[in-house]
């Protein structure tokens, strides 16, 4: 039985060049998303933000960062 890694490598071998380029362009974003989805603290923060807790107003944030007078 093939491992998940072996199955992924086989699929990659079968894709065309254009698809490979697109996948490579997205690769870092995919890995970051997987990392964040497994970070319990990040998920708690996301849930709090959904509820409107500890959220900074967009204009306020821009002022804090010096992006807006």
C-alpha cells in the first residue's frame, strides 16, 4: 500500500507543466494554511474575531501603523 506521500508524488509526476507551475506558485500558501489550521491558539483567535471580540477597527489599525494620518 502506498503512503500518502508516495500517492502525492505519483500525482505530481502525472500533471502537466502548466499545472505544475500553478501548484508551485500556491505551494507556500498551502503549507501556511495547513500550519495555521493546526495551531490551536490561532484557531481560538479566529473564533474570537468571528464573535467580534478583540478586533481592531481597520482605520484605527492604519493609524497605529502610520499608514494614515
